[in-house]
């Protein structure tokens, strides 16, 4: 004889699975925003930068959708231990998604400040683009690790994030040594802020990796102090 809890539990599992897919889909939105922000930066495309800023509403909407969906789900049925871990992890994950979106907006808002034809130093811009691609790869990896419940892949984010942090420090050094021209120095200081935003994207990817390990093991542990490793 089937337990009377079987059907409600199945419905709960289905809804939870849909919420996870929606949360992970938020990372795809982040990737699109990051790609556009980097393209706008590389080509000094102010119009595209404005699009990134306006499109942040979609990420905010995704955050609210998942957050409210989880709270509604909890109100209907109390999850068992394994489900509860996933519920807690998804609440953290969607918050990190929203923060990544905010960093893309921060980059986009900096682009008009450098002027119509800024005194770009190609060697610095090249490092920024490289850093952006590395941070993007972290976002892709943290999504896959969470979806596959792959703790080893999640832990590997630390090595990827170390590369991003090294690039952040290198960009800082290059910007400080850029020279005495006022406009060039102002542009270089803006690039420091861009690099800082990209570093935070990487840190949030590591945080999602930590949530992957929590879902699998039931124990939360920091892979490293990602929030401080690249600060200036």
C-alpha cells in the first residue's frame, strides 16, 4: 500500500527540481551579462553598457522568483534532511547569482566615465579581457559542479580563482605604473575598479562551489578565504 506522503513528496521534489533549474538558469543570465559588459568595455560601447544596466531587472526578477518559490514551498511541506540542504544551498546560490549580476552592472556603469575616446593602454585592456574570460570560466564551472553534484570540480574552482586574483594584482600594478598623464591615469584607475568587479564574480563562483560541497556532504566549509585573497 502506498504511503499517503508519497504523492505530496513527489510533488515537492518536482517543484524543488524546477526551482534548482531556475536558479542555475540565472547563471546563464549572468554569462550573457558578463559577455556584453566585456564587449562594451573592449569597444567602448556606451549603448551596449546601458543595455547591461537595464537588463539587470531580469536577474533581479529571477532572484525574487526563486527566493519566493522556495519560501512558498517550505510553507507547504517540511523537507527531509537532504532536501533541506538543497533548499538552503539554493537560497545562497540565487543570492550569489544576483550579486554577480550587480558586478556586471558595476562594470557597465564605469564605461561612460572614461569618455568617448579614452587613452586606452592596450596591455592593460588585454589583461582585463583575459581576467574577464577567466571569471566567466569560473561561472560556467560552478554551474556544472552544482548541477552534477561534483565536489572535486567545485574544489577546483580555487585554482581557477587563484589565476583571477593574480590577474587582479597584475592589473593593479600596471595601472599604478601607467605614467603621469592625468587622463591615462584616470582611465587606468577605472580599470582597477573593473578588475575588482571581475574578482568578485570569481569569488561568488567559489561560494557556489562551497554550496555544492554542502549539498553533497551536509557539512559547510570554506574552500579558502576567497573574499580577502584578492583585495586591495
